[in-house]
């Protein structure tokens, strides 16, 4: 079904339900058809792109339930912090464990909705960490922060796997990053900072690869898309810091430097191929471009800083202005090309549907 056919169907109100509606179709119609405001409004209502009152209630229900849980867990943490000296040690441990058992029993007995179940497992996962913190403060185990976060990560793995909740998975990845960081800092002391950033970049790259290639998360979901971009930003940031550190560190190890450069270019090239050629994600494309610009500036300063002295920064300023303008123009052009390809794919798919009918 091409654009003219869709346009004709819209003018006949009885045929509107026969039009395959989605956001791309409506945007295409709004730009290229002769629909008036009332007809376009009808299209949005038929396509369910405008939330119904019931959907708004569901959104509000989820938001306030999540906010309430967050405030409750914050209240539990501050309760222990404020009343620490006044509570008996068994009361401290008993309150946390009672909270965990109470939530678990409630989830088993009342069999709530899927969203409430996931929030309940998230609350249990947070309370596990609070229980470890309370135990460590009572008995002064002398454990490092690494041991605390390692135990927390280990004992919430089952809940994370059962819930399958994007925010809980993100929280779990945060715990893994903290555990590895503290292990390298507290146990493997005097470690090269480049190794720390390189390891963090590797962990998050593995997590993102699992998400993209194995789990294949829904990129149309804004929550999944947001968390994916956050993980990608962490990868790009840590790798960029590792590269800059390697460039300016006069004590750098050649083997580590080679590994850093190899991993950096592997991520940049692989990410460019996937997010530019396949996913067509302008956010990742911009992050990759900024990273290359920062690393390029660092290399130039390191190689020619002693030769040009202060004048190099003036030249780099003009160069960066030009490079930034070029990158912005290129990204805008690429984004327009992707939108045009999306329109062509939409027309092709609607034509195929029409042929099939």
C-alpha cells in the first residue's frame, strides 16, 4: 500500500481501520499527504499512539509504585543510619530479614502482576545488600568493600535471573562494575589505572554484546534503548580515558599499550559497523565520533606539544571548531539519509502487504 492509497483511505472514514498504522506511517503522511488536522488526529487515535485514559492510569500506577518503592528503600537505609546506636543487634538483623521474608511471602501468596513481581524482586535484591552492610557493621568483620559488593552481587544473581527486569539487570551490572573496580583497587593495589579502565570497558562490552546479539533486546522500547545507550556511553568513556592515559603515561608498558590500542580500535570499528551500518543509531555514532576526536587531540598534543609549545593549543582550537562543524554536518546528513531509507522501507513493506492481499 503506497502513500497515495493510504492517503485516499484516510479521506474515507470507513476505510481507516484497513490502513496499517504506525508512527512512521503517520509521520510520512503528515509530511507528504493532504490530510487535514482532524483526519491526522483520527489516525493517531486509531493507531493507539495517543495513550488512552486506561493507559495513562497504568503509566501513573507504575510510576508511583516505583517511586514509592524507591522512597521506602531509602527510608529503610536512613532508619538504620539514624537509629543505629539505639537498636539491638538482633533487632537490626531481624528487621532486614523480616522485610525480605515479608516481601517474598507476599509475592508467593498474593501472586501479583508481572510488574509488581519484578519490583518485589528488586526490593529483595536491595535488601540483600542492606543485610550484608548491617551484618558487617555489627560484627566488624574487617572485610573490604570489595567483599561486600562481591557477596551482594553473588547472592542477588538468582533474583536478577528470575525477574528479567531491565532496571534490575542494569543494577546488577553496576554491582559487577563496583566489585571489579574495588577488587583491582583494594586487592590488586598499585595497579595501573589504564588496566582498571580497560577491564571495565571489557566487562561492559561483553554485557552489551550479550544484550545485542544473544538476548536481542527490543530497541523500540525506550527503557531498553536508554539503558543500552548508558552502557554504550560507559564503554566509550572508559576506553577513551584508557587511551588518553596510555598516550600521556611516560611509564607505559608496551604490551599494555598494544592491548589498549587493539581493544579501542576493535570496539570503535565494530561499534561503527553495527550501530552505523545495521542499527543506524545516531546516538552511538555521535559518541564514537567524539571519542575519536578526543583521542586524536591527545595524540597530537603528545607528539607535537614540545615542538609548537603553546601555539599548538591555538591551532587545535581552530582545528576542533572545524572538526566539530564537519561532524555535526555529517551526522545531520547521515540522519537524513537514514530517515529517507526508513521511508523507502516503509513504502516497500506496505507495497508487499498490498500485493499479498
